[in-house]
């Protein structure tokens, strides 16, 4: 008696669970520049070491990654979108993270190329140009009291380039500063009552009404 071959319907039913499992599973490859302990969505995910990528199996979608440096210090965290169809990689910038923490403790960072000294953080909320000037005049970061609003060309020196890796907030900086929006400059814009602002995410300048707070912040500088 001839052996019956499985029908196409049976083959589809046989492989359907495997297909559904593949769609519900994804791999996230994590690298780091400093030893750390990982958590994903609050659950321990093991240690990760420099030079040894860690592959995590998880479900597609957004996950919260938390990395705690083994050397101590505050944790680094980021929400990451993971896909079952595309390669998923995440590089942990822990050395930059720890350096930013130290700079925020002292309140400033000096650019040795330009001799400019920058406040470690911006104003943190939207300000107008006049409010930005007042914020910098009143700033006492690092014990200094001669902070001012930068020129647009001075701000531009902080931009690391469009191909540089962005920080967790999307800014591409040569320094581990903490920004929360566009940065006002002291330079007048194209039209009366406008000033130049800079997006340190893509390096784009915009001439914005001086009374517009919105996304614009005060990042102060001194020499």
C-alpha cells in the first residue's frame, strides 16, 4: 500500500506554530565599553563585558534597558524598540555616561580646543532670549559668576557631526553635557526681534522669535 504524503494544509498547520513563534521572538545584541549588570523591563538579564556581545532573547516591541556600571555610579537607561524582522543592536555608552555624571557634579566642562567653559546642563525648560540671558547672569555653576549666553559659532563647536553617535536624548555632542532642547545664542537672527538657535542633534540653525520659549533653552558659557 502506497504511503500517503502530507497535504499542503497539513504542512501549513505543521509549520504555523514555528512561524508564529519566530514572529513573537526577537534578539537584541548588546555591547558595552565598561562592565555592567543589565536589566530588561525590571528583570535581571545578566552581566555584560567589553569585547563580549550579549545576546538577549525577548519579544518584539519597546523594552526598557537599564545598565548599572560594576564600578559603581548611577545606572544608564534607555527605551529600545526591538523588531523580529531586523537586526537589533545596542551599544552602551557607559564611559560617556559616567563622565557626564562627574561633570554634572562639578557643574562645568572645559573644551581644551577653544578654552571655552560650558555649563554641564542647560536651563532644563523653555525660555525666551531675555530669560536665557537672565538665567546665565544668575548662574553660579562651579562657583563662577561670569556665565553668559554663547554666540552661535561658539555653540556650533559643540556639534560632533551628523555621523557621530547620538546620546540617549538624540544630541550629537563632543562633550558629555546634558541638554533638553535647542540652544539659544546671543546673536540676532535674520529678522528683527529674532535670535539664532542651534539644534545639537543635527547641527541645524534656525532664526527664531526672541519671545518664543518652546523648545529653546539656555546653555551658558564662560572663558
